[in-house]
């Protein structure tokens, strides 16, 4: 496939993103024309009841939700690209290799056993659950990496089977925690299984925005290292890259972003697989351009998925995770069939 | 002395170790390592590249212990090509070769020029825009060679340059094996020290200034091709009854079976 100039492509994505967000803010059970969105957001003194109602819908419901979708999507897509670089394999998706499950187990653990602190305040509760989720995600990435990767590359089979094993352990732990949990805790734990964005509020937006900021600040500084990683771990070392340090930072960064994403919106699968895969087709695998493009395109994909999820069976809502899985699973099958190392018995 | 291996001992597996290996790779010279399968050739290179921990002994690069080099400045003068490489992402040939310039702080236009020259050296200029994963085995091998060539293309202040290559000719046709020999000559003429593992004894005889023969992790012979490539050595190390004659083309020893 012919490549597109990466600068033009990123510029194009940056132009389309605000348009999609505007559409998202307009569409819903009550239609608010796009040209009135800005005046609604700026207008606080109006006393007309329709205007107040519409302003509330936009600023209290749709705006935090669209921002949350954007930041979660950006985190998931960037983490997908970074993990695929780390594992040197395009199939390494955070949800497939068990990182999201690890995070949800860690979060459930906190909800059940840290209950005493959770009641004290909303912000502290959110941060305690986040700590649990990030810890669970770190353990999961570390385990899968240790099991599946040696100096010659990553075994796809071991990687995916480790993901299955970690998901199984995580779901067993979730069931066990549910046994100890009261009904309020149960409701909180169940949110993790679904993967949806309906819990949007400004605290969550602030949290995920901070994480996305850290991710987009740190990941691009490892872009060349990630490129060299794709040649092989030893090759990266021979090119003067401090491989052990870069690996540690990548594991921590991706675990942080995946862990927080799971706390915010549950397990939204396949965004980290689909977005980098499609973008590599357009602009190639160079992480200097792939990472920023993934951030914008990941945001776009999750906004569109959530827009469809909350309108298609209106007034009811689907979890956005179901839609990303419907799009993502076929891409996963395609990559699995195409995967060269899978057909190469030496690498099983 | 660009690269000096002082009495190196390293454990490869429970069955075999490198024992007391000592040799020097001089600037402008080609040192070829030969030996039967499992003799420890690749492990020796891995020990030199710090991928295999040393049990005993010291390896110095430009008179400085190799583990004390700063990773990035070491990478500006030491290019290493492992035996097998896996790259499953659709980089173009140009992007792959440009990665050889990661340790350097040269400008993009300088890098582009070096990449073009390195590709010309391995006869791959016509592949520059192709996707690496669609190349044949031999083409991939040559592109990887170009990447390592680009890495050590220019002399640097940090010291003499050194190339370490593990079986670079393995999937190449005859014409391109000759091309690899010319690449050695090209770099040796600039004072680059070259350490290479080869399986083809006649190719080794042709390009080596010095040959190291490994057998069961030990050095079985070390010296000029004329003194090392003998019928007794071939019998003892490779278990073959072969004749060594004088190569009618270049006068070097030639193994015939």
C-alpha cells in the first residue's frame, strides 16, 4: 500500500477530530444543532428554560463524556502501539494479553478490601482504586513479557495464552471478591466487566487527561528506541539504546495508562490493536509519527464508537466496548492468520 | 589493537563453555572465526557483544574494557550483525538502514547520503523504497548488512571502528558472497577492524588476515590462513579428510574434498 505523507495525515486527523466532537455534542435523545453548541457553552446568564436544559445536557453530560472518550481512546491506541513495539508483535493488544484483566482484578481488590477508605471521599476513592488497577496492570504486563519474550522475539502463542491465563485468574479473583462484596461494591465491580463510558464526570476527565498528558509527554521520547526494538532487543542494544531502562519505563507507562483507563471506563477491547494496525498501513511503522497519529485516531475511534453505542438503540445504551470488539475482532483474526511467526514452527 | 580478547571463559550451557580464548582483532584486518556446528562461534561473538556474561577474562575495545563503554558512544564505532533477525513490521528498506544512524547525531541529509552509499555497497539501491518484510532472505541479509555498514560508515573521535558479523554470507548467492568480501576490503582499507564468523572455508581463506578455529569452546588454531588451514586441522576439528591445495586464482590455501 502506498504511504501517505505523515505530516499531511496528522494534520488531516487534527482537523477531523474537532468536527467529530461537535457532532457528538449535537447528537442524542435531544438534538442540539452544532452551531448552537458554542453559544450554549459560553452563555451562562440565560434564563430561558430550554436554553438552560440544553446547556446542562452539553456541559454536564455530553462534554465530559466526549472528552473522556477522547482521552481513553488516545491512551488505549498509544499503549497498543507502544506494547506492539515492546513485544515486537502487532498482536500485542492490552486487552488480549491480559493487562486490562490484571487491572480490573487489582481494582476489584481495592474496592473490596480498601472499602474503609473508599467511603471517605470520592477523589480518594478514585485514586485508591486507580492504584490497585495500575498495580494489577504492572503485574500482568511483567508476567506476560517474562513468559513470552526472549532475546529473539516474542512467541505469539505464549503471549496470547498468557493473556488467557491472566484473564482467567483475574476473573476468578473478581468472582471471589464479589463473594465478599456488598451490593454497592458489586455494582462498582460490574462496571469493569462491561467497558462503557456512561460514568463520565469531570473528576474522571481530569484523571484520564493527566494520564494521557504523561503518556504523550514520555512515549514520543522513546520513539526511536521503539523503532530499534522492532529490529530485535539485541539489535537495539547494539544501536546504543539503554534497553533495560526503556523496557521498564514502557511497562510502567502502559500499565499506568491501561490501569487508569480500566478504572475510568472498564475493559474496552481492541482499540489498541485496530488503530495502530490501520495507521501503519497509511504512514508506516515509524513510531515518531505513529504515536501522535494513534493518539488522535484512537480518540476519534472511541468517540465514534460511543456515539453509535448511545444512539443506536436509543433511549437505551450499549456499552461502547461491545462496538469496539465488533470492529476489532475481525481485524484480530486477520492479523492472526497473517502472522508470519505463527506459521513459523521455530517461533511457536 | 581495536578489539582484544584476554583469556575469556564463559559458560554457554551445562554441556559446553568457552575456555581461555585469547586473540586480537587489529585495525584494518579481517579476523575470521571458523569451526564446526556447536563449537561456540556465535557464543564467542555474544560474549564480545556483552550478551553472554563472562566467567573470567577481559574484553577491551580501543584499550577500554568493553563493559565500561558508554552504550551510545560504543554504538557509534561498533557495528554488530547477529545471525538471525526478525522484523515483522512494514518498514521500508531506507528506514531500516537509516536506523543504523540512531547512535549518531548527523543531520538528516548526511544520513540520507550515507544510507544511499551503504545500500550501493551491498547492491541494494534498487530496493530502497520496498517494504522490508516483502524481500527475499538474501535481500534482507544484504539490507541488514547495509544497516550495520551505515552505523560505522564514518570515522568517529571515540576510537577505531569495529564490525562484528555472524555468518553474513549464509543466504547469499556466489556473486553477493564476493560482494561481502569487497565490503570487508572497503572497510579494512579505512582501518576498520572486522571480526566475522564464516562457514565457507575457502571464503575464509580468501578474505582473512587471521583465522581463529574453535572446537568445543576452545581455540584449536589461530594464525594466518596458510598456517591454520591444514589437512591435519581439518581432520582433527572438522572430521573431514580433505586436501588443501593452492588456489589457482589468488594463491591462498583452498580446501577440496
